[in-house]
């Protein structure tokens, strides 16, 4: 029995990040002064933390960091900006505006689709930062709150096989939730758009110091788990009856980020809370967010995510507190089933006889390379497409709502730029984060490492007569959770340069966390281990048994249960 609710709040000295937020004047800091400073390409330490709330990370090219240091030059600083695109829907006009900016004003001339259904623009010099914000605003986009301690880009299922009316409702909910949880401070408009708004700053939901840590939301339409619901703090599973959306199952507390060798950190699957009627969506959203705001750990950021708050308070307390704040009583979880999370590459026709084309994009990187002009091909399609694009959480791109006449024109472009080439099953089901050279947290390669690594895995699969099969494979350059390696059958997480921790035993649906199998090993060691395991799988698997299930059944690893101490 809890006698004093204040006893549940973590006591102690707030982290330095909490102090920065407290003293920031609602996320302004001295960012304006840093923009005017032409002597450096960087923002100062406090402002580099604050600009994340505005959707940007300060980075430098780590490939040349040592060389510039020898030359007594500051690092090759630039900003990475993440656009806010709830539900992953973007218009051709918006795409073309971003594409043109990347060509003219960035160091790397490419765009990256993220696994949260949005776009990242790398290599923006400080002098061009205001320009991209103004360009985004002109096409009704922004980057506000796509990073740091607030609600990140809201994601939702985008598979073209979802009934189109339901898809539209789910998309609109994702957009409305995103807008609902945006910071209300005027700082973004003042700093980047030069718009002075004469209203008092007030944060009724997020609070003056915002959330203790990043917060992620997904809307899931069974049987599709393309959003990897177990990686998110707050998840709404759509329940449909007689072709009508009637409500949602609520799951909370998913999260994958860890710290190496720190057993106080762990990956956690989202917990089922209950079912509620669709009319209560925003009340439930606000309740979960404000509970995390009020009780999350503001002393130790490593234990500040919602998953730790739930495990500290107890799931029953958290559930009752949601009911209290949202003025509802949860019903029992409604039956649902998840059966796939991959994207259907190629042409698909929806229930309204509209065509969709899902384009495979390796690691989400939109660029022209050698004779493969992916970026140019997409640009030409954007020039003629009348509807919109979807960005998927598997880092692919969907051209949506295409009629028969437009289909033939798009097909011509796809063929001209060789964008319809056959993709192996293994490649379709592999993913990596950005990592080197731009991510400041990277410990080892990921995106640049994955293509050659896949070829080696495919060689083993063909050797074992498994060429048409695949193993869900994901690589993260650090343990921060990007690429969702801890929801795959084989997960590699960077430990040090060219060395990784190997996790095995997840599944294809993203409903089981893999277990740490070998620590701090290089590529040669990883391939040797996986070759032996894949050979065993090929010889001893049950009918259609996936690799992750096989290593669990044969006790090569024990399954991870959802508890603090079992993950390690």
C-alpha cells in the first residue's frame, strides 16, 4: 500500500541535463548567439544539447577527426536534422524541397529514411541551419521535438494491405497525437523562423523541464508489426469490429537501449495494460506521458526511460494511475495476432483498387552511387506523382494511391533507373543504424559494414541449401537502440571499433528479445560462430522452423524473460 505518492519520486541531485532544461528559458538557451558566432562551426555544449529539442544533433566527420586535430583545426562540424513526419506520410512537393536542399547545401548530398518513418538530413553547416527550417516551414513541415526529452516521431503501420479507410484513420491519429504532444514553447518559431509570437510560454503536458528522457509512440494494425511495438514506450493496437475501429489495446514500457556491462540497464518488451474505447485515445496518451513526466528518473538518465519507471513503480500502480488520470476503467485485452513485420516490396493493389509500390532502400540511404541513381529516380517520380509517399519503419519508401495511368508512367521511371531489381530475402530483412562516420555515439561500423556482411551470411545460407530463406539481422553501432538490433534473430551491437556483441534468439515478429551469446568479437569470429549455428539449423530444424526459434528449442541460448536481471 502506497501511503505517500511523493515517496515514489526519485530523490537526489538532478542530472546536469535537467539543470540545462530548467535554465533554458523554454528551450531557447543562447542558441541565437551561437548562430551569429562565425568563428566556429559548432554550438556550445549546453546549446548542442538544447538544439536536439529542435530536431538537430551536432556531429562531425569522425573519419577525418584525427587528421584535423593534427592540423590544429576544429572537428568538421555539421548538423544532422530529423524531420517530423508523423505516420511517415510526405507529399512529393515536400520530398522535392528536401531533395533540392540536400543537393545544394549539405556536405553529403543524400537523404536517409529512418526506422521511425522520417527523414534525416546529414551534413548541414551551421550557417545553413536556419535556411532548412524555413524551407521546411514553407512546405508545412518542421523538425520540432524529433530528438531529446520529448515525444519523438509518432509511427504507425503502413502496409498497403491494410484497408484504406482504416489506414487513413490511423495516419490521422498519429498526426494528431504528434501535434498534441508538441512542446508549446514559442522558441522554435522565434529562433528558426524569425517569428515573434506574443503569448506566454507554458507547457501544460510536458512541464517546464519536459520529459526525463526520450519517449516513443506507435499505432499498430494487426497482423502487421512493422513498427516493432516492443521498442516503444506507448503503443496502441487497433481493434477492428465489422470494419470499424472501435478501440485500442494499450501496451507500455517497451525499450531497447542499454549500456554495455551495466546490469541496471536492459531491453524490455512492452507490457499489456488493457483495452479502451477509441474516444479515450488522447486522455490515455496524456495520462501515460504525464505519469512518466512526474515519476521518471531525473537523477540518473541511464534509468530514466518509461520502462524503468514502470518496473520501479510496479505495473499495477502504473495501470491504476492511468485509469485515475484518464477517467476510465480498462477492459481486458482484446484478442489480436501479429504475423509479419516486413515490407511487401514491389506492386500491391489495395481494397480500393489503388496501386502502391514499395521501393527497397538499403539502410534507408537515398543517394546516387556508381550506376545506381536511386535519388534521381525518386526525384523524377516525385515530379509526376499526384498523391503521397509513405516512409516505412523498415527504411523503405512507398509510392501510394496510384491509378492505372500513373502506374505506367512510374513503371517507366522505375525501369529506367533500374529500381525494380530483385532483392534477396536476407537483404530485405536486414537493417543497420547510421553509425560511422557521423554518429558521435558510434563504437563500431553498422551501415557501411552491413552490405558486405550480408553477402557472407548469404553465402553460408546457400551453402546450407537455405538460399531462399533468411534470418532477421540487425546491426547497431552502439547500444543506444537504433536499428532495433535487440528485436532480431541475430543482433550485433558495436562494442569497440570492429568488435561487436553477438545476440541470438529473437524472432521474426519482434516479440522476443535475443540473448547475449558472445561478447566483443570481430567479424571473422562472428562469421565462424554463425556458420556453425546455421549449419546446425539447416540439419536439425523442424519444418519451417526459424533460426531464432531453433537456437531456443535446442538450448543453445535460453529465452529472455521480461525481467530486470534476466536480460544479461
